[in-house]
C-alpha cells in the first residue's frame, strides 16, 4: 500500500496521540448508539408508577453520529497505516547487510607468525545509564513513575476508563427485596457525568504525554551516549589494529601488505555501507505524515483541542 510519508507534516507522536483520540471519540459515539432502545418499562407498586427502563429515542442526528464514527475510524486507520509503514521502512533498512560479493578476493594466507588484535570491548546500555548524573537519573525515575501510574489510571483497564464505561450503563432505578416477595425501589443518584470524566481523561492524557516525553528523552540520551562511545571505541580499535600491523610489518611478507589492504578495503565497504545506512535511517526517521485533505478536518479538530488545553 502506498503511504503519505513526507519530509513535512504530522509527527509520529502527534499522529499516535490523534489516533488514540479518534478511537476514544468513536467509542463515545458507540456508547450513545448502544444506549438506544425501542421502549420504556414501568411497574406499578402500591399505586405508584416506577420506571424500570427509561426511554432512549433514536437521536435526531443519528446519521451525523454514524458518519462521525466512520470519519474517526477512517482517520485512525490512515494514521496507523502510515505509522506502521514508517516502522516497516526503518526495520527494512536496519536489517540490510553489506553485499559480500562486493568484497575483494581474500589473499591466501601463508604460514606466518600469529598475532592478536588487542581491542577494547564495546559498551552496553547499562554503561549509558551509568553516565547520567544523579539528578538526571532521579528525574528519569520520577518521570517513569509518573508516566506509568498516570497511564495505569487512564488506560483500558484503569479506574478512570472503568468509570467512563460504567456511567452510561447505570440504570435509573434498581429493586431490592426488603420484604419477602416484595420489590422495593432503590434510588440511584449519579454523581459523575460523562463530560466531566472525559475532560479529566484529557487532562491526565496531557500529563501522561509530558512524562512520556521526558522518559523518551532520557532513553534517547542513553542510546546516543552508548552509540558515541562505541563509535569512539571502534575508532580506537582501528588505531590499535593499525599499530599492531605496523609493529609486525618487518616479520611479514608480501601477504601482510595484501591482507592489510584487503582488510582496509572490506572495512571501507562496510563503513561506507553503514554510513549510507545511517543516513537512510536518519532520513526515514525524519519522515512525517502528509495528512490527506479528507482526514485534515479530523486532525485539525484534535490539534485545536490540544492547543486549547495547553
């Protein structure tokens, strides 16, 4: 499938956020539709009428509601398709390997004195985390905790989502058997409403994005530290290898020159390949979603809501 990835447009973070909000909006419409019924029910107890099922008529704007629901799902599908396509492009490039058919033919090694490449080992991600200052490490731990627990509260199985799902289904009245074979009405007073809970969810969602950004910032910083250090080690290793080759040059015959040149040629091919690969990854990472005009009104709707909330 073709995509709408361009150099300018909607960021992936914003696209993911808007996709989530599209789902939420469509879900809210679903709740309204699910509440529609064909009749109300009334029971007479001691001469008093009690509603057991409240009449919920087909909304006058049912066509608009269905079209709106379809509109949100269409926009979500568009955004998620492009997010997935960008991930696929990145993975395709990451999985690329240099074409070994481009390597020069390796010289046949004669019997000669062996030697070891005394190189430094690369560092891992834990090394990167150890480079953070105490303040940075604590800020990360705080942001991670806030993001996790806010997310726990607002996500699918969180309490806020449970309340939002429950409120539309609370009946107008319940019955309790206080006396045998006699039902007594139980008055239900709803102290929340859907709009308030939705507003609260949006506030928490904004906070969640803020702390998620902090968490992602530190993760990216650690990855960059590790990448830079390993690049430095790679360069140092190259220098060490060159020095060893030079010290042993008098002990080697023509093969040393040939194998040395072969190693350098292969290394250059690999480095050139990796360099192009990194540039391609960087170029793909910078891609954004060029929003189709048919989805732009939905995107603008949520962007405007985000601006109002800031």
